[in-house]
C-alpha cells in the first residue's frame, strides 16, 4: 500500500471499542473536502484502496481525489454493519474529527452495494453532516432485500443483515424501516444525490433504485441517475468514467 496512505485508529464513543479507517491526505494544505468511500458486504476498509480490482476504479478514484486536493477516507465501519447504530455513531464521530483536522465542511459519501446502501442510510439520517452522496447499486428497502436473499444461494448475506440489526424484519421491523432509504426520500432535499445501477443486477435488483428515484423526482429532489444497460451488480463500480461524471456533478451542485 502506498506510503501516502495511513491507517488510523480511534476509540468509539459508542462502546469504547477501537475502530479504524484508512486515509490518503490531500495533495497540499488547501484541502477542498473529504471523500468517504464505504466498502461492500463481506469486505473491509482496504477495498477502497485496492488499485487492482474493478478495472482499476479505486486506483483512478484515489488519483482523481488526490489531484483534486480531497482527503480520501475508507472506514471499516464495523464490517458487515449495514449502517447500524454503532456504525452510524462511529461515522458521525469520524466526520467530526476530520472536519476539525482538515478545516472543511465539504463531506462527500459514496459506496457500492452495502456501501451504497449505507451511504443513503447515513445521509438520510444525518443530512446536516453531508454535502453530497453517490450510491452505486444500492438497496433502498432493507426488508425487501432481506427476504429476497432468504434462499440457499444468498442466505449468508441475509444473515449479515440479521446480525447487524439484531433480528430479522419480523422481530425488529422498526429498525429495518429506519434504515431503508425508500422511506426517507424527502430528507434528501438539501443534498445533491447520484445513483448508478446496472439494469441486469441479480444481487440487488435495479427496482431498488428505480423506486427510490421515482419518489425523489416526485419530491422535486436533485438527482443524477444512470442505469447501465445489461449491467450486472459490479458494473457501476467498474465504470470509473461514469463515477467521475457523477462526482463532478455532485461537487459542482454543492459549490453553487
């Protein structure tokens, strides 16, 4: 891993456990903002700094953010947390620390799959902390996702959600609803929002994004939405050119 990347730990105020994140500092002291990338399920903070995977997307993202003078941060956020309460608390603590350290209020959050899902969840519940969000192949209804995964091929993924929320949708329905962006669409009024999804995604179907986007448009929310024709679950993360287009749109909206 590059010498520009540092591994940082902190003590969570939520439960006094040690939590970590990886960080690439900006090119110089005139920091333009902080960009946080959330890893996907069954992955960890290293995913966003792996320069070899997904057609080199993360290599290009790191370089783009470095040249744009952004801090690039990949938190562990409790592993397969699905942005549960402990992960959300850690994220708020982390953002507070980073804002003070780099003297900026520009906080952009992105992620793919569970990371895209978590980006929407966190932003909807903490709009005052976020300047813009990019969700790649996200789930927007966690209950629907859980039951779609309750089969022999994907049951291990459903169990990650059940573990994160301390129960299934029948046991803790309110928690699943609180962490489903489809029910929180109106909270994005002040946030530039971008979503990219493959229309042939068999893991998190594109209907998750389509339903969310329809509600967002009906609410008059600013949104950049692209579907990748024939794209599978990984397609949005592999298309850096489309990611860059979305990021430039988000950042230009916020800069006005």
